[in-house]
C-alpha cells in the first residue's frame, strides 16, 4: 500500500489509499475551454448509398445521430464516473459523408467556461453519434465499423493547448 500512496500524490484521480476520486477543481479559475473530437464510421457502398439517398428503414439516420451526439455530450458526467458536470455553452456535431471510406466522418466541438476541460464531452459526443448511426443503419448492414475515435484538439486550461498530428 505504501507504493500506491507514494505514486498517488502524482495521480490526481487517486486518493492517498489509491482509491479513485473526483478531482477537486474548486481552486481553479474558470476559463474558456474547447475540445474537438472525431470518429469514422465505415460501411459498404450499398449502405452508404442508401443512407445518402434518405432511404434507411429507421428514417433520418444522420439527423438522429447528430442529435444523439449533442445529447450525449450533455450527459457525460452521468456516464463516466469521475467527470465533473459542466455547463456546456456550445455543442456542435457534424456528420460528413466520405465516399472514400465509404461512410461518415463525425466531429464534435464542445465549449465551456469552467474549471476543467471538455475533452470527455467531445469524445462522448462522437462516440454516441457513431453508435446511433450504427443503430439506425444496422437493418441494412451488421458489419458497419466505428473507427478512430480520438481527440483532435483542445484549448484552455493549465495543461495548455493540444493538437493531434
């Protein structure tokens, strides 16, 4: 246990006993923070064409997925145990067709003015948008794959800015 106690002082999500804890951010200053995340959804050319034509059996695949992503960002702290509930000032989810995949590129931009960042909210938004796209199109194809969920960029906060390569 002593090993954990020594290391846990460097790990903000662990207490002195090595137990998971929510980080105390009350001493931090509220600053504007923004994060962008992305994901890809790959499918057959036939499924892609059906969605693009608006002929999917469940209806508006892309609109439903976009709204699900926005709603998911707002629920992140209910889904991920150590995330802080944050006042989100902007959540934007875009789903763009990519005929080269074939499939869709999903991006989410989340912005707040708070004591902690919104990376998890952006990642949750693209993840749930991708899952919803799958759910809306699974009657057409079960082998749709969700790929490359990642943080594209973040700004604000003590750790500074980040941009993926």
